[in-house]
C-alpha cells in the first residue's frame, strides 16, 4: 500500500520519479502510466497534483535545479578547498541521485523543457563550469597550482575525473572503500594541479 504523503511530498516524489525514469529510459519513453507505476500510485493521483504531463515535467525540471544547486557554490574561500568541496558535493549528489549525471549531460533535457526552464537549466550548468574555472584561475593567480598550461587543461582534467568517477556510481550508500577511492582521486587531481607550481 502506498504511504500517505502530504501534497508537497507527493509532488516531490513524482518529480523525482520523473527524473529517475528519464535518466534511465530517456524522456521520449516517459508516460504517465510509467510514472504512476514507478511510485505505486494511480494515474489519477498524478493528475490530482498536476494539470497534465507537461506540468509534471516542469516540476521535475524545477526539482533538477534544486538538487543541482543545493549547497552551491561551496562556502570555502581557499580556491582549492572550494574545488575539493565541490568535488565531494557532486559525488554525494550523484550517489544519491545517479540520474542527475545522465540528465545534466543530455540535450534531451533542454529539448523537452519550456524556453524558460531550458534557460534556467543552462544557467545552472554554466554556473558550475564558471565556478570551477574561476576557482582554478584564482588558484593559479595565487600560485597554488601550476601556471605552465592553459586553465582549460586543468578545467577539463578536473571535470573529466569527476565525470569519469560519477559514471561508475550506482545508487547505493557510500562504503568506506568508496570514500577512500574518492579521496585518492581528489589527492591525485590535486597533485596534478600542483605538479609544477
């Protein structure tokens, strides 16, 4: 039997189900029947909370933004500490919501979004790229990292390690081995950044 949730909790559950299903199947395969079945409710329940399928998708896109922008930007002032915090925050987010990774790098997300939602999502993703770039730039200006290569090399190295690792993550609680591996990756990345300082 389905657990009784408040209207707000049910809307969030539906939005997260849409994200999860879209991350697994793609938006083109998403039906209200599939959404309802995935959270063990009737389609009528979906439409008690949303006008139509587009309204459901719009709520899912808002939830995507909320998840991606939670705790962003990191509060640390030291550029490398801010990058470290961002690195571990993104890993924690993907561990809890693996669908976020596949959706963040999927043009389909922008294609199904309204013009306003697409602009907000693009802005969120752009903010993260800009944060990483400006943190690397500050670190280089403060001579914390090497300055013999263009910043773009460090940017893509950082994002590549993060993306590569998060591609391996499954939805599951973090184990001590996962934590140790994440630490090892960060230390290796930091060593790469500082290598010829």
